[in-house]
C-alpha cells in the first residue's frame, strides 16, 4: 500500500474518525436536552409540536435519497484509491445528479400533500393552519438541500474526512436547537423559524460542497452523467433503502405488541427504559459509520487488513459496551428508583436488564453489517440482515408473547434481544469465521461471555437475585482473564 492507502486504513485515523463521529452525534443531542424546555415554554405545546415535525423533515428526510448517500460512500471508497480519477469523478457527480432529482421529487410530493397533512393528517387547529401550511411549503423546498447534503457528506466520509464532516455537522446540529431561541424574541411565527432552520441547512450544504472540492478535489466542472455508475448506485441504494425503511419499523413494533396484548400503561413501563438505554447505540453507530467506507476500501486494496479491522472493532466495541451493560443489569432497580421512582423500579427492572443485553448484541451486530457482501454488493448483506429481522419477528410471536401473562415489560425481552445474538453469525457469512473461530470455546471468547451473561439473567429469582448472580459472574470473569 502507498502512503495514501495506508492513511485510509490506519488504526489511528479510524479511531480519531470514530471519536469525531461520536461527538457529532452526542454534542447536538446534549444541546437539545438543555434547550428544548425553553423552546416549549416560549412556543407553547401546539407550536412546538409543529416544530418537531420540521426537525424531523430537516433531519431525516434524507430517506428521499433512496440509499444513494450510503451507496456513494461505499462506491467512492472503493475508487478513492484508484488511479482512474476520472471514473471516481463521474461516479460522484452522477450520484449528485440522481440525489438532486430524487430531492426534487420529494419536494413535489410534500408540496402537493401539505394541505392534506396540515388539515387532515396532523389536525392542526384553525388558528395555526395558515402558518403551519407555509412552514410545510418551506420544508418541501428544503428537501433537495437535505438530500444533496447527504451526498456531499458521503463523499467526504468515503475519504475518511470525518473530522471535517463533524466540524460542520456539530454546529449545524447545535444550531438546529439554538436557532429557534434566536428567532423567538422577535416572532413566534413558525414559518419564520422554519425558514431560519433552512438557511442553517443551506449554509451547511455549501460548506460540505466546498470541502468536497478542497479536500477530495472534486472538479467544479461537472462531467456528464455516467449510466454504468448510475446503475451501480441505484442498485446498491435500492437494497439499502429496504433495510433502512425496515429497521426502524422492526425496532419500534414491539411496543405495539405490548399495547395490543396488555395496556398503554404497560407500554410506558417498557418504552421508557427502551428509549433511555437505546441511546447508547450512538457508540456503535459512530464506529460502524467509520468502518463502512474503510471496509469498502480494504476490500479492494487489502482484504487481510479488513479482517484485522473487523476483529479489532468487534473487541473494542465489546470492551466499551460490556461494562456499561453489566452495570445496568446489576444495578437496574437502583437506577430506575433514582431516575423514575419506585413504581418503575418494580415494573421496568426486568425490561431494562434485557434491553441492556439487547443493546450489547446490537452493538456487536453493527460491525458485520458494515461489511460489504461476500460478492461485493449490497443485496447479500441486506438479505442476511433481513434474516435477523425475520428471526426477530418470529421471537415476538413465540417466547416473547408467552411472557405477557407474567409481567408487561417482559413481553419483548427475548424478542428484541435474542435475534441479535444469532445475527452475529447471520448478518455476513464470512463474519462468522472471523468472529467465532473453531477454537473459540477453548480460548474463552467474548461469544461465551455474552452467552453466560444472558444465562445469568435467567436465574430463578426465588432462589437467587439476578443482581448478585451477575455481580459474581462479572467478578469471576475479570479474575480469570
């Protein structure tokens, strides 16, 4: 490997990129926790509800890119070390053409459905309908900006410029929550607030585009669209869209099971610890975001390095997430009592324990999902990811629902967690041989630790406290290592 290739796969560079990626997610979230109460008091409940919809559109309507953001990251990462620079440039510009077109389609769809959304679907009261409709029209105009921003950022991430993207993403995320506070002393009009948020996003998109020119040396003069690249991008993006749409549904559907079979109160006792503990997934999300382009680059220039990166990342995540999960499992009643009171400590302890294990499993499963498929294309990885989802839903209809009669939060503990334990083998075929070699049992691998950790939660409480059993298990593991 030359110096440029070594940099893209350097452990130090990847660790630094993961840290920046984590900061880009955690920083704005912390600012949001602090500022949201002030915004709610200033705007009122109804206006704030509309503002949250605006945040959703501005932050998450990149779904209209149909997976092209992730596709351009993967394919650009494969060509960024190629001597055929013209091919790389055509690929990038073709992706941007497609994303602009899809963004315009999304803007048109939201524009024509805005009256129905405001007057019927969301049921905004009469006094707010006019300015809410104006805000939605503005949001429709912002969709091409949001989608193109994903494309610009994807190119920078393909070249491992996560520091640059984070230096733009952090202030953009912070301003998403702070901008309404700047506007509110002058007006409470939602359209004005949304317009200010769009200006912030536009400035961010321009900053990303400038960085693409200066850091990745994308030419300012656009080449014509490349049909071969377009087919590759759309093919990969289509498969990624399937997974991106399905994953949130699969993760959230469990509370509907609890509500359907029990009560809304049971959903509260389950969903509250769920929302809290799953925030820990920003750690594996940051790591996987960095490894995704690194794996794609390594698959082209150094496949042995890909194996090393995979194993290192898996152990790094295990060593960082395992102590957190262990602490939550051991002290779940005390943590819930301190945070939410005695009622939640009684009703939600088991849910919190099993969800903590589920977060650990999901964290480890994010690494094999970042791998390219064995045939180098998306559909293999997504297909195996879907196998995990199918197992997940099967568990919901099996052992998960059989626990409904005992205690509400237990309803989904096996269904949400167990499939991820299996998905470490399912998500990518070769990941199985990298994670669990044939001598894993003899070496006492993390796989066995996790299995033991799960079994410790199944202790009969009439005989022994799960907290004490888990504490002894953890101490034993630390001593014997």
